[in-house]
C-alpha cells in the first residue's frame, strides 16, 4: 500500500504524551511546510498558525482546558487562526472596500482554509511517527486567546493541535460505514441513515472507548441541544466577522 495512504488509515487521536520530549526543529519545519502547502481559496491562505513555545503561556492555556491535559503535555501545541487580517492589508493597499469580511461565506472560507492546513500538518506529523490531537474546545476560551495571543481584528482562534510522542497506544476508532457518508449523485435516505446510525452506535458500544460515557446517537443529541460557545457570537462580531449575517456586504445593498 502507498505509504502516505497507509499512514492516513492508521490515524488515531492520542491524548497522552511523553513529557519533556522535544521534536527536532527540522521535523517541525517539515510539518509547517506541509501545512503551508495546503490548498486554499483564491490562494488567500486564510489562516495563521501560532506555535505556543512560551512555557508560561502554554500552562495558562492548559489550565483553562482542564478536560484536555494533553495541551500541557505534548511536545508542540499550535493554535490555528481564521485569518483575514492579511486580506485587510491587501484591501488597504488597493483601496478595496473589504465589505465581504462580515458575511458568513467569509467565515466559511477562513475556517476551511485553516482546517485544510491543519489536516496537512496532522498527516505530516503522523508520517514522522508522532501522535496528534485536535483541540476544538479552544473555542471555549476564544476571548482569552484573543487577549493572550494579541490577535488583531479580522482574526479568530478556531482550534488547537497537539503533536508529540504518545505515552500510550491508542486504538483506531471505527468510522461510519462508507455508504453513510459517500453517495452517488444524490443524498441518502433518512431511513437508511437512521439504520446506519443505530448500527454504528452498537459498533461504538462494542469498541468501548473509556471516555465515551453515553451511546453515540445520544451524545450527538445532547451536543446539538445547546449552543457550544454562544459567547463567541459577540466576540466574532467584535473581531469583524458576521457583521452582515444576511450574507449581503455593504456594497451589495441598495
């Protein structure tokens, strides 16, 4: 099997890392180079990566993530930023209106670009033998990160990425069956999806991951019963996003 595909198919999330293990700088550079080579909308490269190399800052972030101790234990911790700041400077240089930054589509663009870069980084790190863990809960402390990382307007912290040497071996988590997520020509039926989800729930119960305390469908139902981080709605507007939630930029209105 192709070694790249083999590495991807071996992906699993590692939440425990050997402490005080430094990744050689040349390998860090390779991972960063891979991240930066990710595809992006109009070559805008609408993301930034902030390496948290200050031990005190890392500990501060870890202290605010009590459910994610791996943030403080891994060799490298990076925060991925949705970034339209450079586009703002481009607009200033060419007297653009920059009106589109406040529309939902812009936030989609920035988030997708950041996710693509992070996936490249994940694949590169794992191909070098390291473990990884994405930290979506960074959004729970987005306001603090804006302050601590001195993020300017038109930027927003999306998620973190742990990279390091695993302290324990993690199992490869089963995925939904392919026919639940890959369709030909049109979306699948609810009846089939409901059956697939019930079957997958049993698969996950059999997998018996210790951190999963409720059945799969119940976990999804609980999560989608409440907003994950409602405080970020105001913060996004403060950072210059979602100021035109109807999708119409100022220069498009009558």
